[in-house]
């Protein structure tokens, strides 16, 4: 088993032996950079983006072992990381955010 209690999932080796490779990846999810890149690409191509669109993009891609509240918290943390790094910013209110990418060119 992998993960931390109570969110345990089958180990990669066990999944391979039992023919549950796809299940293992669905439960484990993708690496964090995949999610960060997806958020940034969505915002960059279609800005401004409300939080609901980011949720729509990622909710079904996050690990199945997470409940909806945990998935929304994960998305919040990913967006906060991008904002801290200066990659995205909210140019509206907290109640109705509109996310934009930050221009990275130096004048």
C-alpha cells in the first residue's frame, strides 16, 4: 500500500501484478507540475478565467481517493502556489475572482 492513512492506495508493483495499472494511476493522480501547467495554460489562453472554470478543468483529473472538499482545497493550494510565484493574479474580488497571467517580460 502507498499513501497515508486513511487515503491508502495499492502500490505500483501490486497494481502491475494484479492488472490494476490504470486504477493505480487514477487513484494516485498526476504530478503537481501537470496541474500547475494546466491551470496556467487555461488562464493564459482564455483570460480572464473564473475559479469555476479552473474547477471544471481539474476536478475530474485529481485523484479519485479525494472527496470534493479535498479536491477544491488542492486546487486552491495549486492556485496559491502560482500566485506566490508571480505567475497568476486575481484582478477582481475574492467573491468573484478573475484570474490572469502575469506578464513575465522585464522592461
